[in-house]
C-alpha cells in the first residue's frame, strides 16, 4: 500500500488549495478513504472520510469548507479546501481506513 500526497503550499487566509493523493496497492474503488492532518506540535487528527458509493463525513471544524472526492479510474483522492484559516495549517495525509500505512504527507500553511 502506498500513498503520494501533493498539492500543499503556502496560502493566505480565505484562500483555497486542492490536495491530491495517488493511491496504490489495494482496491481503491472498494476502499473507505480518509484525510487526516497533523498541526504543528499536535497529534494527528481525522479530517474527512469517503465511503464507496460516495457518502462523505467531515470533522466539525472543516464541514462546509472542505470537500473530499475521488476518481476510481485513476485511484486518486482529492481534498478541496476553501476559506482556509490559519488553524488549518498542518501536514495532510490520505489513508485507506483499514490500513496502518501512511504516506509522506503534504504541508499546508495558511498565513498572511
């Protein structure tokens, strides 16, 4: 199982970013896919989940601002992040819900 996250960067408050995760080594279309993040000097936390069939769930702090989506043809998971806030600063990771493996993550910094 492997994940390759990308799309992070430095953005001003109120801005947007779209994260990508290229996944391999498992049946992506049948997987429960998640995004997590680890803010500086804090524990990793759950952000969003997408179930096969399309049901999505979000942590309260990002609901209405972030959107999780996927493309089963390319085994790619996305996280569209809008109205970004400084407290969204973190390293973002994707993961199949039942896998212990993590990728390298992608850094998102929200700052003016």
